[in-house]
C-alpha cells in the first residue's frame, strides 16, 4: 500500500499521459465533466499496474461519441445502451460511461438503465468503496464519497451502500466480494460477510454464464484460496459449486481420515506453485486450477467405512470426472475446458503405485498416450496432490515422479512418444486385409496400437506380419 501522497503523484503521472491528457482536454473544451474511475485509481494506491482505463462523465453517449471521434484512432458503441462508449486513443483502449443512477426491480440482475447527473451519486452505486474512487480531470481532484481510501489503508472490503441493499440490487456483487478479497488480499467487513450469508439464495437470480465468469476470475487470481473459503463459509458455494462444501466430510471418532476440503485447497495452492515454477504453461491456467479444486469431488459419493478404522473412496476418480463434467456444463464452460478438466480428474490417481514398483516401458507409453495433450497439466496435478506431512513419504513420491518424467523424456526422444501410433494407418490396413471401411478397420488399428504401446517401434514389415497373424486368428475364432 502506497502513501496517499505517493498515490496522488502516480495518478498525476497517469493524468499526464497522452491518452488521458487528450481526453481531459477534449471533454473540458466541450463543457463536460470527466473523471478517471474505479480500478486505475484504486491500483494507484496499491502500487499495482494499471491495465484498463475507465472514465465516467456527465455527457450522454451521443455527446461522448461526438467528443472522442476527432481524437480517436477507432471507436465503438457496443455498450451504448448502458451508456458506455469504447475508443482507442494514443494507442490505448479506453471506456467512457455516462453517470449512472440505475434502478433494480429486485427480480433480476439487469437494472433499468437510468443516467445520472452527479459523479458522487454514480460512485455510491458501485460495488465496493475501494472501487468507488475517482480522479476529476483535468483538476486532479480525488473524489471519495464512501471512505474508500480509509478502506484501502485498512485493507477492508465493504459496500458503499448498506450491503443488504447493494447485494439485493445485484447479487453478483457477492461473488465479486470473494474475487476481490482474493485478488487484493483484503478482509471482507463483518456486516458485508453477514449480508452475503443472509442473501446467498439471491445468487440464483444470476445467469450461469455470469457466475462462471466470476468463479473463473477468482480461480485465476494468484491466491484464490481465501476467496473460495469465503464462498463456502457464506453458503454461496452451496448454490453455485456445491461439490466443494460437500468435501467437508464428517470425521467420526473411529474412522479418521484427511479433511478432503482442506486437502483440495492445499492441492490448489500447490498446483499454482508448480504451474508458475515449471514455466511450461501460460500462467494463470484455468484448467489446472479447476482440476486441482475439483479433483476429489467424487469422494463424498464413494466414501466407505471399512473394518479396522479404514476409509475407502474406490473409483472416486471416475465418479469425480463425471460430476465435474455435469457441474462445468451447468456453469456453461466450453467443451474443451470440460473435456480437459474431467480427463485430468479421471487420470489423477494413475501415478500412485509407481513409487512401489517401477512401470514397464509399456505402462509409461500408456500414461503418455492417455494423457494426450494434457500431459504437462497431469504432471502438475499429480505432484500437487501430494499433501502428506510425512516428509519421507513426500520425498519418496517426489523422487518417483522425477524418475517417471525422466523416463518419459528418454522414451519421447527415442520413439517420438508424443505421437505414438501404429506403423500402419487405416488405408494400409484395408489394403493388407482386403476389407472396406468399417468397424473392423478400427479394431485392427487398436490391436496394432496395443502392440506399439507394449513393444515400442517394431517396423512396418513386422507390423504387417503381426496384423496378418491377428487377422487369421480372428477368422478362425
């Protein structure tokens, strides 16, 4: 957190940039107010980089367009109905929005768009006090009607209006509270937390797509754990991601086992660490983080109390993959994300046992084949899934996975493992067996693939001999 003086200096530098200076001059010359608002002002106090430039004004959308056209390289009005005009000025993208004084009907998230006439009124209708800050231009006057600077100094998240009113107007703000608490590392004020718990059922008014977007933004923060805890503790997770609070399995007196909820949060933390430290994936990676959070959601449905105090979760990987597909579809995630996350959950137990008995080359090839283009993510998830406090066990598993990755690298170099396929393709199979396209071609191809996985490259001539032997045996059967 920077000092107020340092933040104002930084805002002064931002106001002097070509983009902001051009806009300030143009709106002032046209007789209209203009203010830099929200995130850029907040981030100046936090010492964070400024990514987006958002402005607000008393000018109507038509007037905004008339003012920016002469100074913009490009402009667009896709948000015009909500008072927002976009433009590219001096190489930077900006959004300028007319002051708002929206009215909500209490039944949906969509407000009746009403334009306002006061910057202060516009700010007090925003989500949180730390986002309800503005810098008047060109005067460089800080406007803070709700005590946002004090909340920045105390690292507190609260709503400008009463939280019951704010969340009742727009329930999505409750998910945004969880996201901003994680993103900024702020504590949510007690009254605001209480309102989240009280109004949690109101989140059902929000579309699945908007819920998905906020959950994704939360997971893509550098430390999402606190935000997820807030969703669970407030009851919001029960409405939007019920599989997570369900992980808080009751630990009875005799059948002690690891707290699956806490374990999952730790796996998420560790997956993020590996994602960053390994440096292979573009970070942050949503698939890795979804898979880490959801990897054990099959455990509640498969939990069994065994004789002698043991607890088992047989096939929780397969059940979890199915549950993940169902939940991610309900949240309207895209098909590629759903397929990748569910595949990782399905495979996340495959490695365990390698430390006890090293795999054959055939088993290593199958591991790579089954992971496909998710192999690096599977490496991360599998390593992150080791949360034991037993240092010896953790080291043994870590060394074993090091060994597996080394063997994958050696085999990949020797055999082009990432593209494992039989020596004969479908066309060659049809010619050799004198058959037409149909199920038998796929059956023959899978047989040759199994040979390839078991034995490695055997050459085209040997593959032809093996295929003819298989075909003859099949005809005799």
